[in-house]
């Protein structure tokens, strides 16, 4: 049970899992670079006691290892699992009185508590420019709140029980925001605040929004948790913290009583301002786009306030452990949410939304040879469910083919799928559809395509573990490397334009007898550097973040029958960088020199990373 970030810091320090850094450091680039290096080696949480330009200390890497992330919720995670499961089927809870009795304390803690008289978060006021100005990457448009808890209520259904708490990044400096008066609010499609914003526009009613930072870590987790419909994030946070979430109201805004900081204001209904760029969790910059902004009214903070932050980058990173917590808590509810679905795995190293693995039942015609039928129904449900609707590549296999298949063993899962998938039949596309806002593989924002790979039945091919004896590569490609059984990366010339590439690929893929030359190979990936792509993590990241299924998938000896695309040979995914792609994240040389000097022998941070 934690009441503040200070409580968490003291607990981790007692556990010798936190490092205090007493020297003054710059929140622009330097502190984030230190965080990345410590996180990469599984190091401790970091308390930066002196942040240049700010009176407040800052802490990062609180969730930076699996052990530490789970430790913060060690006493409540089992109760949260059960409540999440029973939310999918509350009748079952009534049929299990023992569980019901055990969960009574959690159900009590789930009820938010209004308290206008004891509000530590309103101890004093400050200004946006005095907050730690965390700028993580050289091309970022300014400073951002990277662990925000953005709170809003539906104009037609006010109240905390039907509120929304989401982690939508908040830009507090830069661009043309008025200093201390405006902050950008970047919310992506399929987010609760968007529903509230639309309702406010329809009613022409101001939308009050609060941004909480810090407080109980359960609030931070709740802001990223994809909860079942009707389960409030504040209720879930109370369960995870083992203590009711306390709140107050001030000038129409909700104040999280135990937060370290609270920014209050009104979201502009009709106006937008340029927001970004921002180095994001796919490993690229999300570029400048118009987004709503908050007219800031007050910035409150508690006594001894500490500013929690993270640094977003190509995964794995600190936010990867949010994914593990979410899976641990939400997985018991999956069978109740989508009948026939056994397991889901949003692949973190592929950027989460670009690649989703799934296992489902295939029972539609049990008296015939198994082929994808029920799992296609399940796939459609997955693509219409909560945050999984943002998946770009959905891989789905039948549990009956291997009940012991571990969905988190990615190479084993891919081998299982590639041995069974029939590319003449088992590819199912959605074109010109909505996409994750952060995915730049398509030319437009919030638009792109999806594809389902479905596999059920006995294996139809033996995957090769070595390159074929005579490799026939497309024109301009010189190098081929095995990635894993059945998967080859080839590299050569850079991507030119779609019209040219489609013509070149058509000429290559329709060569007679080409499928036989690639026997044992199921998937070919085009890249700039086959050596780089042959590493499994690089393969997953590059292939699924840099390709748009409708535009970048080809097939050897391919065909189109009516509206169905298929191929008799291996599938080809063009994962080369395109002109419309966002830049990849890279540190600047000056920052690199500073942090390397700090870690050198005799440096203040020697031995930390």
C-alpha cells in the first residue's frame, strides 16, 4: 500500500533497489540517456535529486525490471486477477461464495473515496516550466510528461465510476504552446477520452481534464490497463493499491488526492495545435500533427513531491514490464471475453500493436480434416475487441494442433504457424482501415491495413534450416541470411517507390518454377541489411513496424482469384524503409559523450551502467 511516490522511493531504497544521484543533471537528453543505459542492464530505480531548472527531484525506472514491477503490486495482484476475470462473468462470482468473501476487501477498496478536507496533492502550486523538463530524444518537440494519468468524465454520465483514466502523452513546452498556459494532449484512436471529447463537442460543453503524475503506482498502471467495459480505472487502482483512491473536486476538475502533481484545465473542443515530434515506443519519432490541447488553469503538488517519468524507446524498455503486468492480470479474463480464445501475446519487441499472436479453438467441423474456420471467427472478434483492435498482423493458430504450445516462445510459435499455413488459402486482408496512430508504415495517419495469418491442421511443409542450394534473388539483391527455420532475410538496393517495386516484384515472383527453388522457405523478408535482420529481435521489429500488409506483401507464384490473394511459394514482406516512414530514434553525439564520461572510471556514475 503506497500513498505517494516518496513511499515507493523509501521502500525501494530499503530494498537496495534504488540509486540516488546527487549531482545536478540536465533533464534535456542527459537524464533520459542515463535512464536508458541503466534500464538496458536491468539496473535499479533512479532518483535524480537535483534536476537542472526545477526545484523538484525526479525518479525513473520504477517499473524497469520484471521483479521490481511485480514487487510494487505483490500483495494485490492475485485479487486483481480474480476481479478482472469475474468482471467478464459476475454470475460466476455469485456461484463461488468462498472467492466472493475473499474479495470483499478488494471490492471495498475499489470504491473511490471523495475527501475535500485532506488533499495532500494541493499542498502548494507551481508552474509548468518549473516541472522537470524531460526531453528524451534530440528531435523531440519539447518536454513531455511521460507517465501521465489523464482524467476525464463523460459529459452525459459524470462521476468517477464511469470516468476515464488514460496514459496519453502531454507536451508541456515547445512548439507554439503558450508558456505555462497550454499543454498538448496526444490521444490516439480507440481511446476513452476521445469518446468524452466527442460528447462534449456535441453538447457544446467544456471538457474538464486533469493530469495526475505520481501518487500510488497503481494509478500509473491503471492508466495503461485495457479494462473490461464498465470497470473504472480508479476502481481498479484501488484494488491494485489495497487502499481506496481518494479524490476531491476543484473548479470542476477532479484532483487525485494522493498524486504528487496535478495539472488541471479545460480541453479545447474545436481547436488543435501542432504536437510533437516525440520519440515513441515503436522505435521511431511520431511526427508533428494537430492534436487537442489543454488550457492549463492550475498546477498543484504535494509536500516532498517527486516527479516520476520514463523514457520511451525501441522495445524492450521500461514500459515493456507494463505489458507483462497487464498480461498477468488480464489473461484469466480472456476466455470469458472472447469465447474460444485461449491466449494472446502482443509482441513487445515488435512494438506491441504491429504483431499479435493468438491461440484459439478449432471445433467447427471436428469430423473433417482441420482447417481454419472457428479461428477466423475468433480473429474477427479479436480485431473488434478493446486495444487488440489495433493489431496490424494477427497470427492465429488452433490449440488442438499442439495444446502445449507456449505463445510466449515466439520462435516456436512461428515455426508451428509456418509449418501449417497454406498461403493459397489462409491470408485474410483488411485494406484501407484504421490503424494505430503511432504506426507510420502507411502513407496516412490513423489509416493502413491489417492481415490475419490463420493456421490449423497438420503440418504441410518441413521448414528448411539452411539456405537453398541455389538461391535466386530479385534483381538488385545480393545477400541472403537465415533468420530461423523457414525464414530468410535478403538485402540489397534501397526502396524506390511503390509503382517501381510492384513492377519489379511482379517480374520476380511470377518466374516459372521459382517456388521449387525456395522449397522449405515459408517467409522472405526484404531489408537493407540481411545481417541485421537475421537477429530474431531485429527481424520482429523491422518486419512488422516497417511494412503495410496491403502494400508490402508479395508472394512467389502469387495469384488473385476474385478478391482473394494467395501464393504457391513463400510469402515476401518488404520491410525496407520507405520515404514516408518516420525517422528512427538515435542519440546525439554530444549527449553520448557526457553520459559515457559520467560512467567512466572516476566519473560520478561509475559502475552504474
